[in-house]
C-alpha cells in the first residue's frame, strides 16, 4: 500500500498509539499498515508470535516508524492485562483500539458441539469485550480520550445461517458499541464499528470458502458493485473513525460492502443447497487450516 491508496494527509495520526487485535494478518494487517503510514505508533496482537514478528518487521521495513508485536490470547483476561501493562510501559497510554481479532468457520448449526460454539464466542464476543473493558478502565482512570473501532459484519442486522456463533457474537459487539458509546462518550471514550462485506483474506477464505469454489464468495454478481472489497477502502474507513477529526462520530456501525446487504442480505443463505458431502469436505478443509495455524501459536 502507498500513501496514494489512502485518502488522508501524511501525519494525520501523528502522536496516536493504536492497538489492533489480530493485526498480524488480513484486515488487521492492512489497518495497521495504514495507521503506521499516517504517523501512528502501532501494536499488533495475536497468538502466533512468529506471524506478528514477521508482519511488524515487514511494515517497519516498508514505512519506517514503530510496530510492536504483542503475543496474547484475548480469551484470557490476565493475558490482556499483561499485554496492556507492557504497552502502557512501552510509551504511554493507547489512544485507539481496533477489535479485529476473530475466529469463524462455516458449519451447519446442528453439527456444532458446545466447544465449537465456545471456540468462536470466546474470541469474538468475550475476548473483544474483555479487551475493551481493560482499555476502558485505564482510559477512564487516567481521564484520556480514546477511540474504539470494532470490526463486525453486516450479519449484525439480519443474522446469517451457517455462521450462527459468529453472527450472535458480532451482534453482541454491536450492542456493546451502542451501549458504551453512551456510557463512556462523556468520559472521552467513543466507540464505533465497521461491518465489512467480503474482503478476501487467507484466514477468511480458508474457513468460509474452504474448497475455494463454494458459492459464498466466488460469485459476486449479486453485489451491486460486482466485486469484493479492496483493502485500502477498509483501511480508509478505519482511519477515519480512529482519527481525532471524527470525534463527534459515536455509537455508529458503518457497512462497507458495495451495498450487498441492501441487495441480498449479504449472508450465507446459498449454502442451504449443500448436502452432507459438501459439509464433510468443508469441515475437513477447515480442520486442516486450524491444525496448521495452531501449530504456530506461541501463547
Ligand atoms: C464444526 C468445528 C469446525 C467445523 C472446528 N470445530 N472447526 N465444528 N465445523 N468446521 C470445532 C471443533 O470440532 C472443536 O469442538 C471446537 O470447534 C474447537 O476446535 P479447535 O480446533 O480446538 O479450536 P481452536 O484451536 O480454539 O481454534 C479456534 C477456531 C479457529 C475458531 C476454530 O478457526 C481459529 O483459531 N480461527 C482464528 C482465525 C479465523 O477464524 N479467521 C477467520 C475470520 S473471518 P469439539 O467438540 O469437536 O472438540 C471472519 C469473516 C466474517 O470472521 C465475515 C465474512 C463476510
Ligand atoms: P484473519 O486474517 O484470520 O484474522 C483474524 C486474526 O485474529 C488473526 O490474526 C488471528 O491471529 C487473530 N486471533 C484469533 N483468535 C485470537 C485470540 N484468541 N487472541 C488474539 N488474536 C486472535 O481474518 P480476517 O479476514 O482478516 O478477519 C479480520 C476481522 O474482519 C474479523 O473480525 C472478521 O470477522 C472481520 N471480517 C472479515 C471479513 C472478510 O471478508 N475478510 C468480512 C467481515 C468481517 P492468531 O491466530 O495468531 O491469534
């Protein structure tokens, strides 16, 4: 990405210190890159220490500045506290938090076990809340202004078949955004959210379109723009919401999906046509990705 891909002047985020959960990969990495290019100090957090180190090195080599790699599992409140202590000690308070880390996979809901539900809800619903809570307590105690941006999906408005734990968890974060915007706005902490449509990433494609030819993302003809999202488009929206110039924007969830939600509901209803064979194949492919990623975790 170059500055020409972004719609902001250089230095827009000078003096900002922004933590992006799941910032080692995918959309988180793109948002980290944009924040860095515009002058922020950036921290990226995830469970695979090697992936974080590689991303931090790559971004600093390309753009200079400072990217801190923070290995942490957001399912554990003690690990969150330790990570935030280290960040605060490293250069002071954060000014922004992007709740981007998530887990997801397509599955018929009747095939889920309680552990399968927890695997997603504990990251998305519980982990994002715990991270917001710990940051919020620090900001309020210190009387600091801050901006929280959570990455949701358009399913927060209409649900989605075949990704029910994710749809439920993201809807919960939408309620968190609206609720805390009111509760914490007067204390200087504002919360907004982004509901992206499809932006192809390794992590998403491997778990939501596992055979790479499923109906979910290969056919974009139903999207009014006929295409998937471009990474700088997402980065521009995130930067806008994080920047001090957007201070009066509070409690909003903004879709960025080419209008797909209005046109189609933007969910996985096409997968109703799948039978046992397709679901078994998807599950095996997703398991392969999960096993490979788990082997790289350092926390
Ligand atoms: C049914 C499944 C399953 C599948 C796993 N499980 N995959 N059940 N169908 N395809 C079940 C397992 O059988 C197990 O239950 C339980 O889930 C936990 O599995 P683990 O592999 O032990 O989980 P864990 O190592 O904790 O990994 C968590 C994860 C994994 C969520 C399953 O995918 C992960 O870490 N993902 C992080 C990255 C990610 O998902 N990125 C995609 C984000 S994209 P049992 O009972 O059998 O033990 C996204 C896009 C949204 O969110 C919007 C797009 C428009
Ligand atoms: P991704 O690359 O798989 O990103 C998920 C990130 O979350 C990974 O870096 C992962 O790193 C991290 N993570 C998962 N569990 C964690 C945990 N317990 N603790 C800390 N970090 C954890 O997928 P993506 O497509 O970029 O998705 C990013 C966000 O966008 C998600 O919230 C997703 O729901 C949302 N979204 C994506 C799309 C899309 O089309 N791509 C559309 C709508 C919404 P580790 O595995 O190393 O921990």
